[in-house]
C-alpha cells in the first residue's frame, strides 16, 4: 500500500494494476480525470514537427499513466511547447548532506524536474541531460552534482530514443541507491567525488530502500 507524504497526494494511493503487457502497454491505461486534464491542457500548446508532437504526446501519456499505477509517483506540471518538461514528485528516500556529527539526513520524497528534448530522439545523450533534483537541497549522492543545479547522472551516456518511463525507473533506482556508482575515479556517473568517498565508507547503509518502484504490482 502506498503512503501519503507531506506535499504528496495521490488520487489513488493503492495504485492501479499493470495492464496486460506490463510497462510496454502503458498506452492502454485510461487516465484519471485529473491526469487527462493535465494532458489535454499541455497538448493545446504542443509545438514542433508532426513526428515530434506525436512522440511528445505518447511520452506524456505514458508518464501520466505511470503515475496511475505507481502510488509513489505524481506529475504536478507538464509542458509540451518545445521540449517535454515535467515537474514530478517521487516518494523515495533521498540522502542529504550529513551534519557535523556525520549523521545522514534522509528526505522522504524528492521533487524532480524532467526535460526531454527533440534531440534525444536522434542522438545519444549524456546521463545528466534529463533529470534535476529540485528538492531537497544539498543532496548527498555520488551521482548528483554538488554545485549549481542538482543534476542526476544516470550513466555515461543514454541511448537515442530512450523512453521517458525508463528514465523515471532509472531515477528511482539511482536516488534510492539500489543502482549506484560510488567510485570517484569513474567519470561515467560520479558528479560528487566527496559524496562518493563518504558512501565508500558507509556501504552498510546501501541501499536506502529495497522497495520496487511499483510496489503494488
């Protein structure tokens, strides 16, 4: 069963069942009235070539459908004018800078900014190109930049045409530290070497959660 957290209200806290075909069949999910309104509103200003508009609509629908079946995930805002941009809240333990005594702070959820550009359809993109952690601040994670925007790196390079739903699943795995790179010598994903070295000394805390992204599946 899903849990409500401050600033996070899911219309269906139990989540809905996966359709036959699983995550590959998200297009079959009929959206709730609230999510349908978000999609219809953003579609009115969806611009670009026909192929890009069609892809943005499909990705936006899948993103909202994912929030229907994953009780830990909600879309707050969607913009399809140029790139696909979304503001989302994810219930996932998020590590924050330890205090002077070395005590790690764990936030109950994170607010994410997602950007998916037309260029990502044609070209491989760097792993930090898609997701920014907006809140909490001072995230203490080897794969999150410590200066400027808190970019989350999901790997050295992500393939051309990667789907948004896969980016979200990768984000959950990375933030919860179920999948993580903590070797500061590896330039493929480490954006905060100090955090990487700290986590090397505290591997007993990993992962922060063993729950699946879709824990009601």
